[in-house]
C-alpha cells in the first residue's frame, strides 16, 4: 500500500534540507525526519509549486480551532530558527507538518509537551516562489 502523497516540496528545498540533515554535528534524527517527509512528498520544480503551498521561508497564519488562538510562523532552516519571533525550525514537529501543507488544510503534530495539536492553515502571507524570489 502506498502512502498518499500529502505535500509538495520544491527540488531546491529538498536539496537544502538534505544538506542541513547531513551537516557535521547534525542530529542523526534529522535524516529520519526528512525521510518521513520525503515519503509523502511530491517534489516539483520551484517554478511549478502552487502558491497555496507552504515552502521553506514561507510565512503562514494558523488557527488553533480549539482555542481560537491565531499564530503566524515562518518555516526556516535550523540556523535561522527563533521560535519567540515566529521563526519555526523546519525540523521541529510543527515545522515538518507545515512544510508542504496547502492553505485550508489542518496540520497535526505532537509538540514536546506531548499533546497532539491540530492547527488550520488559514493564510499564506508570503511564499518565496510565488514572489519570484528563488534566492531564499
């Protein structure tokens, strides 16, 4: 049985993610996490990624439908992560769940607290590919 492909990733993002996962001193778990994402990913050229999909460096607004809480996160590579400023490490449970998700979808992940969270991807405020910015 094949797993349904549930997310879209750009070739460039995949190449950079693999580089971070295999960087000297990187946690060995990063490779396993990345393999899991790649198993369910459709990999496309950066110019073909739909504008309603979260890519690396995309900024998105999510809603916790249970509490009504709204949050805005930008999915970034580990060196740029700063949770207090809304820069979410792509290798965190939330970051991996968000990467490749489409607007309107619900993402599920288990944060370090251990209680599964379900957030609705409400808006994509910025996506580099849609903005023709391929350098990020």
